């Protein structure tokens, strides 16, 4: 089993390692830490692995926009969590269909993955869990076979956030540490199936979906004067309860959670790409008070917005 992180498309290797098949070894938990700086990009990568499981905690601090490729020689099941910053990414089977995660968002990808291309523009910390197919089948009784490429993108719940913190900072050693980490993996798998069940139990007609997607467009194109939930439901012709529930299931955010996400993403673009002033950007994304915008932006990206619009 080989894992490699490299720049894309240049292919310059950041780090690589070779592991036993199925990540098995005589140690209870294997660990490795890599801290380095290459071409102005700072990396801090911490790994933990044992039979069937590999956990990567990656912190990448680029001085400008950077593209990377995470590759594994063996197909696996991937759980991706963005802990801070933001990530644009795509799986090998999706070609160039990029998705995006921001702070405190997750992607449960129950499918066969060999590689992930990802784009990073700000200091970002993420956690990626690989489960071998053999391990996942053993735990779930062969559930994978009928669930290829099924993704669930949602905000990280407080419960899952606690699980991730326990995985990053386990308070045990030796065999107890391994049992503790594996128990957290079981909890994440259960969370995946619970969220999958929630998606399946929501019944939306085709016209309902079209109206919810129209509501999504209205949120995106009216950042300065957003509608209330009642106003939005009247404009698209759907009751507010179905809009509220359906929007969360289809888009992965509440209506106003999505509004906040789009505001921050647009603000980041205006500041970093178009070099607009902070006051101007605050107005463009719908903040009447620039200080409120600065506070929200710093909470989201852990940097002051004024640091991005400098040449």
C-alpha cells in the first residue's frame, strides 16, 4: 500500500510512504509526523494507522493558490472533514467536477477512491480517513457493494465534531488507544448511515425539487437584500416547512447557513482576486456594518479580510 501527496499538475512530491497491505502491522497504532516547507508552502501532516484504517490530519499554509493530488495505490472509502479554511476538490471518478468544503463541513464518500485533486487558497486544516474496502465490508456486512459513489455533504454536527477532536487528541496509549480510535470510526460509520437514512425518508416531488433549487438561486443572487424564509417560500411557491426541510436535505445547509456560506465565499473572491476594499466587499455581500463583516470573516477563515486584498 502506497500513499503520496504531490503538487498538481507538476507532480512534485511533498511526501510519500509505503504501508503494509490493509495497513496491518505488529504495532497497536502506527504514527508519523511530517513538518516541512517547500516552495513557500508550509505543511504539517500527522498520520495514524492500524488494520483497515488510515487517518491523516493535514495542515497546509500556501502563500498563493496551490493545487495538490492525494493518491493511494489501493481503492478505499474516504471520509473528508474540513476543520478550518476551505477546500475545492474532486475525486478521481468525477474527473474535473469540483466540489467545495469550508470550515466545519464534511463529505462522507462511500465509494471506491484512488485519488483526490484539491485546490487550496488559504491556510487550511483537514482530516481525511481512509477505510480499506475489506475493513468496511467486514464492519458493515458488505454494504459497499450497492452504494458506489454515494456522497453526503453536510455541516459537521457538534456530535461529529466531538468525535473528530477525540480522534485528533486521543488520551490513551497502546491497545487502549487503538480500541478508542476504532470506536470513534464506528461512530462515524453509524453517523453516515443515519444521515443516509434521513435523505431516503424525505419525499420530494420533482416540482418541489425545482422550487427548492430556484430558492437556492434566489439566495445566491440577492446577497444584499436576502428574503426571510416566509418571503422565499412565497416567491418560489412552496410552503415554508417543506422549503426549510427540503433545502437542508438537498443543499446540505439551512437557507441562512447557505447564505452565510455564499457570502463568505464571494467575499474571499472579491478580496483575494479583485482586491476590493473591506468596506466595499462588506457592502457587496450584504453587511451593513463592516465590523460585523470583519468579525464573521475572521471567524470563518481565521484571518482578517484586509490581509487578502494586499498585492
